[in-house]
C-alpha cells in the first residue's frame, strides 16, 4: 500500500482519483503532526504552506513524488528532490483563469478605491469626493511575464480598452501582434506604463526585479500589482516610493513572508491587500487538485507523468 500524505488544504473532490485507488492510503495531516510517520510516506501533496526542504526530505526516505497543487514550486527544494530521485509535479494551468481574474479585480479595486470606500461607508461615512478614482480605459498596462496568467490578463485588459505593453524575453513579435500587445524591453515598460503587474515565477533572476533602480525609471503616479510571488517587487523599495508619493498605489496578493505579520506597507491607505487569494476559487482548487491527484496515481501505476 502506498502512503500518500496530503499536507495542505487540497480540494477533497479533486483527490477522488487517489481516494479511488485501491493500492493507496490517504493521510490528511500536516508534516509536523506527530502522528504522521514521515519515514513511511511514498507521496506528498502540498499547496504553498508546507515548505518541502532538504531537512524534510531527509525525514522521508521512502518519498518518491511531491505534487504541488498549483503552479509555483518555490516552496519545494527541487534540487534536493532531484538529488534523491524524487519527482516533483505541479498543476501548471488549473488556476490560470482564477489568478488572471483576481489580478484584474485587484487592478479595478485599486483604481476605484473600492476597499477604502467600502470600509468608509461601513464606518458610517459618506465621502464621495475622497474616493475619486481613475478609469482603466486608455491606460497603459505593463505586464512583466507573458506566460499563461499574463496572457489571460492581457486579453481581459484589452477588452476594457487598455493598451498593453509587455516585457517577456520569450515573447516573439509574431505572438505579441496576434495578442494585440506591444512587445517591449523592461525599461520601455517601466518608462511608459500607468499600471505595472508582475507575472513571473520567483527565481534568482526575478527576485527584486522591481527594485529602487527599476522604480526610479517609472512615471510618477504609476500603480503596481503583485499577484505572482512576494519578492519580485522589493517590498522596502516599494514602501520608499509609495512613501515619497512617486508610486500612487499598489495591490498585493502575495508577500515575501506569508502571512506577513507587522508589515511596513500596511500603513499606506493606497496599498490594498488580499491573503494570497489568486488561485482561491472553487474552480481552480478543483482543477489543480484533480490534476495532481491524476499525476500521482499515474506515477504509481507506472504511467508517464506529464508535469514534472
Ligand atoms: C500557485 O503557485 O499556484 C499559486 O500561488 C496558488 C497557491 O499557492 O495556492
């Protein structure tokens, strides 16, 4: 019997392919739970909460596969997995639409001061002049990273009459013109965009992609969005540029440390936040859970896995 540990909150319906698998037993507990016999676990299913580190791998000598119910594998030490011959699989497209929609919702909320106005009305105030916003129509949205989510966001933004300027080293001019976006350098996006959003994975190259130097190239009054990974925008640098009035506001769904605790950016009214909700829809959670459950089952049935 294979022992499969589901260590984070993963959609139960999506786990059906594993629940129906007669050669496996499913354990839904945290890796820190003293009842879990880590040394006997064959497969580990996680979202982003569990950090799959070298130290954890050491405690799991039987482990054969780690499945990430989501896109980013930055909470998994992939090198340590490779060293031990442990396969890492993810669900690369199950939450694309949800994350693109959340980014769009955050952009609209930011431009129209919706969270601030909502709180104000609930505080029994009626400050219509204080919450004058900006239209999206005619604004230039700069997208850094034109993968699945960036592409879906571009389509939605174009439908709202925005100009979309993109920086992505892998984007060809042909594809850019097919999508109706402008293929640009990073500096061109920084210099021209009214709103800038990041949609890259967090890697050594993208960590601090938006730092003081990059921020100083942007237009005064620019807005920033991060619904990708904390750390792509340097949080201290962003706080400096919001504090000095150069950046007009930011919408953040992700943080360098999650949960962020006491956080310098919280003091600004023009910074709106959500607790890493990009992929938190019923649809996306079902999609990603089903995707990884199928992959793990295929792996144990000796069939080829596709997203490793
Ligand atoms: C992902 O990488 O898929 C998202 O950030 C969603 C999540 O962590 O659940």
